[in-house]
């Protein structure tokens, strides 16, 4: 019987491990897993599913400075004084000057033939002459009547003097008892009758003078009224001859030669070449920002002119507002009518603002979002934009000085929060 080795074996007890040594592997594994999870989450958060080529984009740096809010518009050179001449009567027009021909103030440019107006003038002149003749005849008749009344008054005055002398003789005679009392009373009655007749004749003469003066005044007023009618017709006849109101050149014919024209119909224009202005076509969206006196820089080929807005049209036509610019200094010999130009209208000046170069990101981003370049990624951010100029955009919120932005069109970014730039 073979014996086992149980008696030779000795059981060796392993020493007990400390709590720290037992928990250390667990803590190590948990820490490693936590770090890996953080790294994974960060890589997932910073990852971008969209990649765009960097060389097809435009970038600009946010900076601080003075922003001049302005707009660029198109326009043309126009004469500051270019009156349009109109017809005042019905008739046929005859034009004497050709478009573009030089004219001097007072030159005859056109004539309107109006037989009806000429006939009206002749009729009214005849009426005036008749009224003047009638007034002279009435004055002569009144003077003749006045002379008759004065003759009656003079006769009454003579009778009055005779009655007074007779009364004096009767008074003396009655004192001496030469005449009867009855004869004295008759002399008294004759004196009273003569006095009444003379007073009545004198008042009739005064009334005749007043009537003559009134009738003369009435006739003068009637003649003056008729004279006004004749003068107005003469003015209209003179106005049939269209003359140049300024020195310059004839613009355009607005009617055909020998055509029938109506009152108020435009005939032609005359251009004063001594002074020019710029006429700008400003988009309707900027109409409320326009004000008289705003500075304007006009680019005309290689020539740069400065001026100010002098007039703004009160109405909108074809989604545009017309504005006139008066030049502060300009050589009129270098300007031409209807010459095309580009103008920069300065609307506002803001000092010490955050701004970035203007680009398509303004319209494509709706003015509420932009993409900031961080390393090789474009990160979307919410922004608030302010005033716009031809070159710059004001940033009211969402940016700090020195940031780099994508200023090109943002439609390719597809509203992604992050886009890799290759």
C-alpha cells in the first residue's frame, strides 16, 4: 500500500491584502473609461460632417474704427436749369430751331398760328374803341346839359338881382309914401320867388356836375375793364411767339413740325449750359434716409466731384426716388447733358464701432448669423448687425475685435454649426 504525500505537505496562508490594494484596479479602470468617454464626446462635439474648400471663401477680420454709412447709386448729369416751353392756345406750331442748336435768351424758337385768338383780339379792340367814343359823346352831351342848367341859373341870378333892386326901391318908396302897401308886398313876393328860383337852379347845376362826375367814373371803369380784356388777349397773342427764356441750346422737340397743339401741351425744351447738376436714382428702401444737405461724391470717369443733395422728389417711381445733387465746385466745360455717373451718398458717420468688411454673408445669413473661423473650422454664431455701408457692416452684438469671419455667401454651409475648411 502506497502512502500519499499528505503528511509531507504544509498549508501556507496568503497574507491578507489591504483595502487600497483591492480597490486600486477598479479605480484605475473607471478613470481610464471616464477619460476615454470625455475624449470621445469632445471628438464627437467638435466633429463636422461638412467639408468646404477654403480657397473658395472670403474672410475678414473684425476691427474697431469709424464707419461711414453710405450707398452707391447710379445717375446722370442734367442741366440745373432746363425749362420746358408750353403752348397756351389752340393752333398750329411752326418750329424755327433744330435740337442741339445754340440759342440766346429772347431768340424766337416757335410760333403758334391761332386765327380765332387774333379775331377775338380785333373784336375786343373794336368794342374798346366804341366804348371810348361813346364815353366822349356822353361827356359832350353832359357838358351841354350842364351849360343849359348854368344858363338857367345865371338867368335866375339876374332875376334875383333885379328883384333885390326892386325891393330896395319899394322900401324907399314906402317910407316916403310914394307907393301903396300892395305894391310893396308884390316886390317882396317877387324877391322871394327869385331867391327860390336861383337856389333851385344852383342846386340843379351842382347835381348835374355830380352826375357828370359819376357817369365819367362809371365809363372809365367800363373802359378799364374792357382794356384789361384787350391787354390779356394781346398778351396771349404775344405768347404765340415762343422765345428762349435762357441762353444755351435747344433740347428736344416735343411735337412735330406744323402739328396741331392744345393749351398746356409741351412744345420743346431749352438747356442752360452754364450750370449742371446730378440726378440720382436712389432705391426706395433708402428713401427715408435721404435728407437735403447730405454730402455726395460723384465719380465721372476719371473726374471726382463733390456736392450736396439739394432736392428729393416727393414721390416714388419704378421703386426709385429721384434726388438732385448740386456741385460745390465743377467745371461745366467738362460735363455733358445726360452723361452717366456713379455717386456715393454719405448717409451717416459713426465713430469707434465694431465692424467687418461687407460681404454676401449679410443677406444669406439674414443679418442674424455669421461663421467665425477657429483653426480649420467655421463655427456658427448668433450676431446682431447694425448700419450698412458700401464697404463695411456694423456689428452690434456677438463679436469681439480680432475675430476672423467668413464674409462670402453662407448658403453652402447649410446651417451647420461647424464646417471643416479644407
